[in-house]
């Protein structure tokens, strides 16, 4: 990870903290409350990270977002970024931060116009299965895995790049966050839960190493 965040995910000096993004618009940004804590725990246990087990919540308008090298966003409904939020998020991403957006089903139609406002000159680019994101810790030969079925369409990993660096990842028609949740929440089989967590671990590892 470059820019503002010049430290190692694997450093024993201090545990880095990740955060969930609270956005405007009325969408349920707070959905999947067990998902990111479970992902953090999995990463600490399986890929030798030393992340703070307590996951923070940060508003899109909060300049304090700069202290979180990895921010996760999800939901089902409306998303809106004020001009203040857009400037804050853009500064964060340009300074070395990273935003992972996971469609919890229903966010896509609201999200895309906001991303266009965030980076008017950039487009979402689909990451091919050969991208290192899918092999940095665990191998996913076909790319982003399907965790929960929604519209019967294929899962896509869409990214925004700035100066060659992936600053934003949008996972669509996969629902990784549901898979990260406690298995009893969605009655997921152990193999599905593990697959989702492994893909999440790949995202974490890739972000902090690039």
C-alpha cells in the first residue's frame, strides 16, 4: 500500500484497524454486522495478519477516515454521497486508502451514479480471473466466487484504478459479506462460509501488499 499509509499489515508494532463506511441516502450501511469482524478474525488466524479485532465505523464525511487503510461498504438500498463526502473519499483514496464495496443485493442502481461523481474520468474495470487478487493467498481460478444467488447473473469484481493502483473494488452478484457472516445467519454450509472468507482474505492481503 502506498501514499499516506506507509506501514505493513504484518507489522507487530501496532495492529491496524479496518472500518465499515456509514453513508447517506437511507441505505442499510449497517447490514451484515458479523461479516467484517469474522473476516478480520479469519485473516489473523490464517494469513498471519495482526489486524485490530475491533472493527470501526466511519462516516463518509469524516476526515478521520485517513486512519483506516481498508474501508468496507455494503447495503441493499439507496446510497448518496454529499459533495463533502465525495471530496473526503476522493482524498482518502488518492492518499493511499482503499474502499471495498460489496453489493448485498439492491445497491447497484444507486451506487453507480455516485461512483461516477466520485471519479468522473474513471470507469469501473472488470478484473480478469488472472488478476493477482484471485491468487495472492488462495487460488480462485475462475475469479470472484458466487456466494449467494440473486438474479442468476455471474459475479463480477469491478475496480477503479488511479495511477495503476487499485483504489476501489466493487464486488457484484457475489455477496461476499453474507458469506462472511456467522454461518447460522444465512444457514450457509461450512464450505461456502470458508470460500467467502478466503476470497476476503485475498482482498485484504492484496490491498496491504500493493
